[in-house]
C-alpha cells in the first residue's frame, strides 16, 4: 500500500509551485505482485459523480480549462520531445533506450484527470485506471499566484511549467533507477520523471482547473499516464537507440519508435 506524506503549505504573494506528494516507496510505483491493486478502487473523486468537491470555493466558481486541440498537442509534444532526448542518450547521466514509445493523447485518461482537478486540492487518487490502461500513472502540479502575476500565467505557460518541473527530477535519479525501479527510495523525489520516462508510455491525458482561494488564484493540473513503473522492473531498457523497435523509428522523433509500435500493456 502506498504511504503518502503530508506537506504543510504556506502560500505567499509570489508564485508558488507545489508538486504532488511523493510516496515513500519510490513515489508511486506498484509492487510487481500488486500492480493491479488500484483497479476498481474508490476514492472521493470517484464517489463525487463528476461534481466539484465541497472543498472548492463557492464563489467565484471554479472552472475546468478547455483542453483544446492546441493544448493537447502542446502537452503531447512536451512529453515526446523530452522522451526523445532521453532515448537518444542526450540527457546528462542517462544512456540511450532500445524501445522508447511515442506518446499520444487519450481521452479516457483525460476524463479521469478531470475528476481529480475537481477536488481543488493536490491529492493523488486511485481511480485513474481505465478499461484499457489498468496500471496507470499520475502526475499532479499546483500553482498559486497573486493578481499582479495573472498576465503571464496563461494555460500553456503553466502546463509548460508543470511538465518541466516533473521532468527536472531526472537530476535526482540515475541509471540504477532506470535499470531497476527501486522501493523505499531515500533520496529526493524521482517518480514524476520516471513515469514520463517509462519506455511503454504510449498515452497521456490531462485536465486542469482554475479557482480562487485565500485571495490567490490557483491552477491545478493532473496528467494520467497509460502505465506506471513497477518495482524491480526497468523504466526503460538501455542499449542502441531503437534497436528493439519492431516498426522502425518515428520520423519526427528519431529516438522514439513509430506510432504503430505495439506494446503489451
């Protein structure tokens, strides 16, 4: 069972970026024996029937961000560009990948992410699995800022910040983590990077909400992923770039397999 630490948060008038709580056991990886344990699990966002949580402010009303085609493409490209660099062996401290998947948008994962951001608080949930993706992963980011900073805090700007902040955790990990995902990780958080770097990560779906609380504007974003890492299994298999891609290499991302590559997940 995952154990989560509670963070006490103090909001100031400057921009605050609050990442989701990292789990004690390497940040959310499922044990190999229990990697389907979350299927059918029920937590508050599952029980809320798609309505906004009572923890959300009443006025002004919170609202969901329209994840239009432009934002969806932006999120997917932000992931694929980083994965491509990693797979090519261009990320400092990391070797190339033999079979790194190309990612695409998934509407079901995005719908489950909507349930999460309707909580108006940064909390992981156990209801992000879908009929297709039974061992899904999840990343959450939370920003608070004052009225004077509103102009530059566009939806795309904050989505970029979220993805960048998750990915920068590569500085806390290493190839030992990549070769065998650990349990009881004692260092700084690695799970947000690791789920983005998973070689079988074929899909992502995200949602975001905005609301006002304590005189600050808030932006909450959740991204759900096709798969999560499994303790004792590799995040990706190190070796010659694309050596195990059965369909060939992606024309736009030469470190990733083609979109038609089939992964058994």
